[in-house]
């Protein structure tokens, strides 16, 4: 009986090491977002016209954002097909608690960024630079949100 | 992440209840398998409602499932 008990414990640990559906989505979103917007802001910093004119900015940002959304939707669909039960499961109290925590932290980053973009930057900058700064704030807030989600699932969160 | 000031015997109770899996217990309680695993490992403190539901499934009082270990 003791042997069975130990096997069960091992099995429990193995179960936990399987990455949960919502954690996979958070990883997918975080990695795709990091890749997409590192490319976008890298090009802007390297002198791409998206850093100076509205039309190239809209075209480049729109293309990259659309590509990232397609990757996330395709990945989510694939994960849902591979683990249909988890894909259909509604968020439980732990998922909601983690989501609330991550959104709260992202909100403060977004508010700080928007104060800089909307209140401080207009004294020195205008046009596309303001828009790009606002987009950077959005990306940073979303990145922080997904990092907090991943850390909360990995290391635990007591609500 | 600090451990909560209480421990639980969910693993043992699952084993004694016909080797119930985390997924089965999660389905009965209304949470995911991962949430049951997180509670067992002290990585998540369940709400009072979920704690009572777990105890009720095992037919035990709350203090037989969760034990205060803090000061």
C-alpha cells in the first residue's frame, strides 16, 4: 500500500509538471508579443519610416499586430484541439484571481505610461512619436500582465 | 511565494477515496485539475466555498482536511 501511495505521489507531481492550457496560452502570447514588437520597435529605432510618418507606421504596426494575432489564434486553436477538455473548461476561482492580479499590475504600468505620453511628452514631441510611445506603453503593460500570469501559475498565488 | 499558514491532507484523502485523481476531484469541486494540484502543494489558498466542497466530497469536517500550521 505504501508503494502504491508513493507511486500516486510521483504521479501527482508528474501531473503538475504538465503545462496547463491557460499557461500555454500565456506563454504563446508573451513569446509572440515579444518577437512581434521587438521587431516593430527595433525597425523604428533603426530608422524605418514608421518612426516618422503616420502611413508607414499604420502599415507596419498593423501588419505586425495582425501577424501576432494570427499566431495566437492558431496556437490557441491547436492547444484546444490537443486538450479539448481543458480548452472548453471555464476559468475557475484561481484563474480569475490570477487574471485580476495581473490586470491590476498592468493597469498601473498603463496609467504611468499614458500620463507620460498624454501629459508630459506633448511639451516636447508630437505626431508619430507620441503614437509610438503610446503603443510601447500598451505593449509593456500587456507584457507585464502575461509575465505576472506565468509567475503566478508557476510559483503560486494565494489570491 | 510564501506557503500559506495551513497544510492539507488532500493527497492522502484522495488516495484513500479509491485513488481519486486530481482531475476527478476538480470536476466534483468545480475547479481545474491544476487548481487542485496547486492547493495540494500549498501554492494556492482556496476560497472558503471550495475548501468546504473538498471536505464535503471526502465526508470529513473542514479541520480534517485543512490544518492550521501558522502562529
